[in-house]
C-alpha cells in the first residue's frame, strides 16, 4: 500500500517536521496535523532554538550523530533563504505547500482518530505520557525571558548552558532553568529576577533591555527519544501508531534527522498495513 491517510498529533517542531518529511517521502499520502495548540503557543515556541549537540544515554552515539548532522544540513540550507528569520513558519508553509492539512482538536485517545486515518504519528511531546501510557516521560520546566536588545548580535552562555543570552531575529532570549518534575506553566517572579541578574552579570548592556516578557515551557524528557511503531487493536481493527517524542531539551538540534527516521517508519507501516504485527513494548 503506497497511499494512505496519515494523522500527525502535535504541532511543535517535532510534529511539523515529521509531517513535512512524511509528505516528502510518501507524496501520495494525505497528511493532517492534529493539535489543540499551534504556533506561537507550543513548547517549541518557548525554546531558544540553538543548535547544540545533545546526549541521549539510551540512543547509540552514531544514531545521534546522524540526527544532528541531518538537522544541521537542513537548517544550513534554510539559513541563506528568505525563511531564515522564522524556521517554524518555513515548516508550516512548506507542509501546506505540499497539500498538508491542519485540524484544531484536542486528542484524548489516539484510537479516536482511527475512523479518519490509516496511521497515526504521535508527536505529542509530554502529552504522550497519557496518550501512550509512557511513565518514563517527565517534564523539565524551562523559564526564559524575551527582551528587546537589538544591539546584541552574538550569543553568550555559561554555567553548562544554564545561563545564556541568545539573540534572535526579533528579540533576545535570556535563560534559563532546568527544573525536573515541575509541571507549572506559570512564570515565577523570583526566577525571572534571577535570570535577569545572571544575564546582566554576563552582559551588562542588558540593563538597557526593554519589553521584558516571561515564557515557560515543559520539555518532554526521557532517557532517549521514542521512535517506534506500535500496533493498536480494538474490536478486530488495527491502527498502526508511529511514536516520535521525548527529545527533552534537544528537540531543535535533532528534529529533522529524527523526522526522517519517523517518516521511514510511516512508509514501512504503509507497506505492511495488511500484515499482522505484534504490539511494540516501551
């Protein structure tokens, strides 16, 4: 089977890049991104977006190197294009240019998508704790500040990357925190003051920064990203699910390389759609 209806759950950088890779690798399929949150309201929108190698203890190093290399090459190709200022917009526009669809919907159970799709790709990030029953997935809370400081052109970081100043196209991101097991999405005033003090000590000109805004996101952390096909079965019907989540703080750094692997799993699932397969295990 080389055609099919694919639903990608999640509209962060992982979900959008996966949807785009699937549409490129399996062009005869219809691909729909399903989510209750789209940019600028995703965890990916909070991330500073720096391309820094991230170590996953549960993933072989050569695989991680390939993910990073593929992502680096992809982003390098965008860097000199008109889309360089906003890669997320590039993902959305590129996906829609290939006939991709988006649907605003909160997914409580992956099986609920079964009547309208043949394969589900689960890119729900931390939501996969409930959707996939994955208790190894936990939040790492990140709080940052977005400020206007257009004179800053180079990034600075120290404390193992805990304190950083990352200039972007429209604002400068100041960070940050890595609070494991913390679920609160409400900005903490004391944390904001601490971030600002640390960053001003690193770059005193930030005393002149203005339009300070607080942002909070929950990184979906586990020992290794889950890239795996599972066969759901109910009432005599099967629903292949390609799981693609759990990138923690390294999602931006490996998103394209991982998305290529996820797209290959979707292609394989399409070819075996009529063949019985055992359920996957976490």
